């Protein structure tokens, strides 16, 4: 089930206030009529919203490495007892996962257009991929803004089919987009999610000045003092390949590195 009507109406109100005209609202209503009045086919890419509590752009933090792990394209906050795993696409590291006890948050940065955010479209694509697999998705306004709460089909170790609860969070920044995927107890228990949400908020994104196409992943690197350790037991695998627009499966366990805090 998707809850988009309120977001669409909020977008129309913001456009009206910014331009002082009825045109955008009328155009949106016309679009809704053309789509049968469902309101499901209209998605606005609005400019990046203010981020008073983060995530941060590198230009906004004087010492991004203070209390954070330097992964090149991301500076990830360090938390006592955490494990850090990296996700590889081809020969590049493109995502990092912070594991804390029985919860985890995967972080991945992307290039984005200068004038508008992409989180709205990305949510649509993620939701479509999950529902095509037979999963269930709700779009709600959570502690970090609009997010998806999904039940994703997985194959359990005993060979039976089950579901895994996952939260997809995101933030549009200046020329970048940061996606987070919260899994484990953090996806179902607010008390367990608090630390993971704080990690997402306090992450620093280093977009760089090089030209990048929208949605290109921001490449990461291993910390200078990192030590690779073998993977442990693999978690439950999705019943079907799970690709959410970027080829990275947020439920797949990646190589681990040790990081002491």
C-alpha cells in the first residue's frame, strides 16, 4: 500500500507558495484526472530540503574525520561495538554497512542533479522492485522524513520462504543523495533504531567536484588501518535476486573490516 496523496498535496502547496500562481496546482490536478484520479502516477522532484540535523555535506563539517570512519566518499560515525562491512560492485566499493548487535544500517551515496532531489523517484523504484517480488511496502513519514517500510520475501536457512522487515530511508543533499537500509531489530523496534538513525544523520557525504551522472554511486575506499576478516555465517538469502536500481542487494552480507572504537 502506498501513501502518496498527502505528499503530492504538500508538494502542490509548496509550489503554490513559492510561485504565487495557480498554474502548478492546476497542472497537477489535470495530470491526476488524466491518470484516472488515482494520484498514483504523479511524483515531484523537489529541491533538496534543509538538513538542520544532517546528513552533512563535506563543506558543512570542519573536521569530518573526528569521530567518524574515513571511507573516502562517506565519513561514517563510529559507535562502540560496531562492525563495518563493505559492498563491492565490480572492483569498486560502493556501500558500507554498520552492524550493531542485532541491527544494521547500510549506507550508500549517489550523485544527484544540482537543482532537484531524487528520493521520491528512488522510493517508487524500490517499492516497485519489492512488490514485483511479492513483498509489501508502506510509504510513511518517519523520524527521518519519508521512508519505505517493507516486508521483503526471503528464503530461510531451512529452505522455506519467509519475509524480512526492512526500512529504506533517504536524504537529498547538494548534488548527492544518501540512501540507508535499516534491517534486523532496528527495522521493527524504535529503541533499537535510534542509534542507527543517528548514524545516518551524522554521516558526512563527500561528493567531490568531478562530473558524475545522476545516480552514479559515490565510490568508497577502505580506511588506512582496516583489516579484512572472513565472512561469518551467511544470512537468509532473498527468494529471488533483489536489485533495487543499483545492483546492490541491501540484504546481502558483504566483506567485513575491523574498526575499533
